[in-house]
C-alpha cells in the first residue's frame, strides 16, 4: 500500500507540473472591439473602442482618439488638424463637424481642395457645401448607419472610380430605401497631403 501511495503521489505531481507548464504557455491575444458607429456622435457601447488585431503599428490605423490633433502653439487660427487615413475616418469627421455646426472646420479639414475649387469656379463659397450637408444631416446619419464601420463594414468595399477618387457606396438591398427616397448612397473621397478628404456624396445612378 505504501508503494502504491508513493506512485500515486508521483503521478499527481507530474500531472500538476504539466498543467502549470501548459497554463504558462497560453498566448494572450488582444481582440479588437469597434462598436457600430464607434467615434460618431451619439454612438454608445459597453466597452472602450480599440483597434482590431494587427492594427498596432500600421500607418493607416488610427484610434478614434487620434483623429484630431492640435498644433503646438494651440492659439493660431487653424491649429486644429483632422487626420483621415480611411474613408471611415472621413465619415467620423463629417458627422462630428455637422453635429457641432462647425462650418469652418468642415471646409478647412474635411472638404477636398478639388471640391472647394469647383465651388470657387461657380462663384460660390465652399461654406455652401457645409450648408448643403447640414440640411441633409438626418439623411447622412441614415447612410452612415448602413455602413457603420466604413470600408470595414461586411459586404462593402472602397473602390477606385478613376482620377484618384475612391468610392464607398451602399448597394443592393441595403440601398433600396435610400434610392426610393432619392437619398445619397455613399461618399467619394480623395487622398490629399496624406489624408482622405470628402469629394462629395454619391447620388444614386450617377
């Protein structure tokens, strides 16, 4: 009986040591959490927004708290700078500036130089672009609700349509209600000085 007891003790000790080794070898992985419309006005979620796996260190990946920076002096006009490495970032900036009724920041940091030039050519102020978007604010938010994660929304893709323009558009059944009411179905963006800027919204059939 004593020999059997010793063997049982040795067996259990080996099992416990093995379990400890396996437990220590478990790799901890961070799984990103990005709730629907995280970063947009009114977005709510039970957890903090974090980037998906592999996002750390990638130049195009920025957390929602990194999309706005202030120049060192913090006093000069135009010191606030908006960063947009993805179309989703442009969506965040559109929603934020419209929600805060910040026409100046929208024109300076969200609207593309191409679009501003077109307004000037037509004898109009680019601020009228903000007025047009503000008038359709509810429509814009309905559109963004259909593509809450921008180009990372399942089934949506950012595609080039020529001239350096990238389009993110809701299509098919998802877009039926928008098309029926003649609402915008997407956004066109262009890269300018390292950031995406809004060219304009997509009108169905154009």
